[in-house]
C-alpha cells in the first residue's frame, strides 16, 4: 500500500505488514533467550558451584529453552507461510531472486556494499543480496529446529510425542553431531544478529528511509524514483520490486 507523499521526491510506503513485524520480534527475542539458556545447558558450571543449585537451575533453564523453542518454531512457520500470503514485500520471490531483474541487481548491490557505488539499486523492501542472505538464515532456522527436535527426542519421556522425532537423529549424523550443529549454528545466528542490527542502523542513516523505524511502524520513506522505472535503479512501475 502506498501512502501519502511526504516530500516532492519521497513517498511514504507501507512495507512490513503486522504479521511480518510480530514474527520478526518473536524470532529475535527467541534467539536471544535460546542462546543464553542454551549456553547454560551446554555448560552449567558457568553460573553455579553447588550441585543442588546446579540441578535446580538446569531444570529452569531447560524449561525456558524448550518453551522458547516452541515460540521460535511457530514464529518461523508463520513467517514462512506469510511468504506466500503476504504483500509483495513479504513474498518468497523477494528472498529467492526468481526474476531476471532481481538477479541483475545482485552485483550492483554488492558493489554498493563494497563502496564501489555511491547509490544502491532502488528496492523498497529487501534488496536481492539481502534477500539471499535471509534465505540462508531461514535455512539455519530450519536446521536449528530440526537438530533441536532430534536432541530433545532422545531424552523425552517415553510417552512424549516428541519421541516421534527420533528419526531425525541419524539424518543429522547422530546425537553428538546434532548437538555440534545446534551449537555451531547458534553462533552463526548470533553473528548474523549483530551484523543485522549494525547494517540496519547504517542503512537507516545513509539512505534516510526509516529502515529501523519501519520494523515498528511498517512504513518506509522511499524515493519516488524507486516506485517508477528509472533505468539503473532496477525499479518497475508495475511491481516496485519489493
């Protein structure tokens, strides 16, 4: 939805619908809690010295970890669904560059990020390079969910439905490998989160388009040329490219 004109060359655009924003914050918060609780579960000696206290805290941390994992899984599933049900900026083809024009803009976008271009190709939502990055991030999400289910299925109560997921254990190369993958990809997500915050703030300042604010309000302030075809900016009057 295109909103009101802010200035003669800037347009207010409704980019991120509320399901996208809610999923974003649920996933971000879940990753923070899962990382902290997961670090303790992997190494309980980080915080405690007494065995009784250690056991008590371990129970609390496991409960928090498993409960948050449910929220994380639901949020990821909802965001994947919204890739097919959401507006043009939320859809799957903004992550996987299925159209030639988005592939064509990958290299210019990379040149902009490496300071070889002064102005980025004009995309209202995710640019193609960011979309590809988020595709790999969602693959990591699925690996984290899969390895988490595999690990939990081993120790789950005999009557627990989570025992059904034991078939995942050999898929991930056994329990030890599943734990190693779960731990390793956690650090990759932490690294991505730090970069994501940095780049979002940077782009919000450089492009002055309210990138950071948009994940709260849903709105960006976009150059008018990004909503109509303008040659090298790879923008389409019909679709606005997301």
